[in-house]
């Protein structure tokens, strides 16, 4: 199954969050509005009660008289939606004109002992009203108390309409905003993920050979990635060139010994001389193949190389060489801090150090010393022995032998030439000198990290 | 001395066999890892030469299994790639020395002789016991610097005895180490060879270099000369 694309993942999650957010805000806004509408109506009812109380005239005998016309004309219009009713302990004492033809059971609404009581009453099958029963105690001049209940009721239909209107508006607006936000989000996603698409396009172009490397104008987050891909591509190109060069060099340099062999075979009559000559040429051919193979397979410096603990590699190599040169009873002094690491190809490190250590073990009397120091991004590998050393006039030639194999030097392998080649591939430095401590050869390799 | 050679390349195998036999070494050759491992487990070898790239079972694995079975004869590995990682891997697995292909037969024989000497505690390339001296490279044997001529099997016998000076060596052991695996064996032949060796090494019967231990075998009684042993 294909994994969901990044833009789909983002779109789905962000849409989900957006919809959830909008729904929750709609719900809470609506709830808040309903509550505030309810409380407004209650306040209005209370104001009506106060205005009725102001208009009412209480007599000494405990009766209440209401004027014919009230400030709010709705009280006087039948079925207006605003109703009032005053009752005392005995029953209804006054009904507003708007209540004509409607029945409100005063008992239903006057039972309460609270001063204010709100209730919803069904006047008829399709009319609901909110009723406020307000209790007042009238005390006449001689201290007799009379209890009256003022009921004011208002039709709920208006409020319901208001609420519905608000809800509808709310949904329209939030829905519209939601859709608009989703669209904007889609555009933002497209825009911000476009660099990824262009990486993919670039890579396709490289695959089909239209382009050499990735372009450079990528956002910071992708820079490291594209930089590394480019480094990898450059390294591939470097390797390809190296292979090509090795192959060309090999083919070219094999021609000389092959030509010599051919002429020897044709012209040398003496079998023993022929054997001697040809074995010399064969050795040269074999060295050439070995050197060029090594040259071609050297990885060289790249930015993506895993770190290797140099002490581990040197320990492994010296343990192996101790075995091979067991008869020499060689003392090896290894002075390396445990945590020195080198970013290089493991195979290259093995070839580099293997050849150096092999030479040291081969030519030493019985002591070899390896020191590795790391100082300000430069790793210095020093290998010393107590052998005869390399004469200083040969220092240059030893390292270049691989490139000029026709200059034969007896007794020296091509090990150092390979070492020089690997050090070149890492843009490092190599120095040959005399060891101060052991008296033999000293080789220092400096590698930039 | 008996050598186990495991090499898949037919031409190299046959030529190496021939070259080693010319140097009076007893050689059993195997063409793949499995066969080589079987031989190594079954027969008492003095040294093994193992190519790393083998069919069926890799050279590294053959070495590891031989070492796991406590076969402690020295092992020389041959590597075609010659990379240091290969060499280290082989030596870590239990090999004692390596040789990169292509190699000179002289080099191979010198390495084999060095391993044989090392395994039996000899340091110098020429084995010297009292007046007798044996050069495994040239196969020259001399007494008091007077060269003598030995037949192939006499030489093999003396070489083995000299690498095991002071030890009692049974007839079966001698047969095992001087004859190839498929050779027709006859233990009486050993007695004949010993007799001839005594005649050639000690014509006036003053030296008595080879002692007969009744029912147990033979022993070379001469001391190794001091400079030629590993301390």
C-alpha cells in the first residue's frame, strides 16, 4: 500500500482540526447567545412588572386598581403576545385586555412563595409564553399586609425566531469561513510543499540525464538534504572519473611491459634469460594492476562518510601483523586516545594504515610506534620504526612510484605509492622523515576532517 | 611434512601441488570449502594453504571451523583482492599469514617453510641438529658441511624428525605426515627408510642420530643448535 503523501496528511489533519474548531466555536457562541437572549427577556418581563406596579393603585382595604390604559399598548390589544394578570389570595383581581379569550389559571402561577418566579406556560397548542410571577406585599397605614401576585407573560415565538435567526446566521458565517479557510490552507500547502516537488522533478531530470545536479535555491530546511544529494552526485562523478582515469592509465601503462615481453619472446634465444626478463615484466604488470585497482576503488573524501574509530582499526591491524611477523617478536607502542574518530571510508583507512604498518613491521628491527593526535580538525597519524629508514633522496620517488612504475626500485613494494594515492584522495598530507625516538623511518599523515 | 591446499582455480591448484611436491612436501588438494574442511578435520596436517574465495564454503568459514575444532596447524591464506580488510578478517579468523595473488612459488614455499619452523619452535631458516643441517628451501642436507644425497621419502622423513627433535614419533605418524592421502601405505617401508637414513647420516655408526623406541616409534636424539631455536 502506498503511504499517504505529505500534502494529503497535512490537508486531512489540518481540515479535521479546522472543522472541529469551527464546530466548537459555533456551539459555544450559540449557547452564549441563547443564554443572553433568555436573560434579556427576563429583564424585560421584570421591567413590565415594575411599570405595572407603578401604574397600580393600592387601596387601604387591600384592593388593587389598574388604569384603563397602560404605557405599553400591547397589554390592551387582544392576543398581542404580551399579557398581564394580577391575583391576590382569593383569585384573579385584574386581567389585561390582551388576555381576552385566553385562560391562565391563576392558581397555577400563584402557588409560589418566591418573590420572583419564571415559568414557561402553554397558552394554547401553538403558543408558549414565558411568565414572570412577581409577589408584592402591600401594607396599609394600619399595618395590615396584603399579598398580590403580578404575572406578566410574553410570547416566546419572537424570541425563538430571534434565536433561530442567529443560529442560521452563525452557521452561514462559520461555514463560509470554514470553506474559505480550507481553500486558503490548500493553497498554502501547495505553496509550501512546492520545493519538495521541485526536488523530485530535479531528481527525475538528473535520472534522465537532463541535469547534472540539484539547483541551489531551496529553503533552509531542504538545503542540507539537497546539499548532501549534490555531494553524493559529485562523489559519484568523481568516482566515475577516477575509474575512467585508472582504466586509461592501466591500459596505457600495460603497453610498455607487454611490448617488452613480446620483443623478448621473439628475440631472446636463451630460455633462462627469457624467464628472468619475463618474470620482471610480469611483476611490473602485476604491480600496475594492483596499484590501478586500488586507485580506482579508493572512495576518497565525501561529506557523508560514517565515523570510524581509528584505534580499533590500528589495533586490529597490529594484532594481525604481530601474527604474521611473529618470528620478529616486534614490540608495538600504540599511543592513541580512545575517542579519536575519522570520517573516511573504512576500506580506504584499512588500505592506508595496513600498508603503512606492514612496511613498518617489515623493515623494523623489533620496534614500531604508532601515535595519533587530533588537533583542530586535523588528525595526525605518525608511524615510526627502528629499521634502516628510507634514504631522504628517495622520499619523493617512493610516493610517486605508482604513477611512474617504469622507474624500478628494488626492495620497495608499491605500498607507499598506494598510501600516497589515498592521502591525495583525502586532500591530506604525507611526510617522510627520520624517527627521532626509534631511529628508523617516520611517516606522518595529516588528514583534514 | 603434509600440506592441505584448498584452491578452486584448477590450474593454480595443480601447479601449486606440483611445486610443493617438488620441494618434497606431501600435499592433499581440495577444490572447494566443504571438501577442504573435511580433509582438514580428518587428517593430521602440518600446514594449510587456503584461498579465501572458495565455492560452497568460504575460506574464512573453513578457517573458523577448523579452529573451532581445535585444529591448530598453521594456516596461510591466499587472497585475490589483496585488500587489508580481507587480510585482517582472515587473520582474525585464525590464519597465521597471508599471501596476495598473484604470487611467486618461491614466496609461497618460503612462507610455508617459515610457518612449519615457527610451529615447531625453529627460528633460523636452516634447520641444524648437531652436525646435521637441512635447508628446506634448497632441500640440501649436509653432515659436517659435507652434502649428502637423500631420496624424496628419506628427505621427508628427516625433515619431519628434525622439526620434532626430542619427541617420540610413531610409525603411523610418520606415514601420515609423509604420504599423500590416497597413497598405498605400508608401515614396513618406514623401517627400511629409517635404516637407510641411519646409513647415510651416520656411516661410521658414531653419531647414532635416530633412536628406536621399541613399540613406540623413533626419536631424533641430536640437540638443536642453540642459535636456531626461538627462546
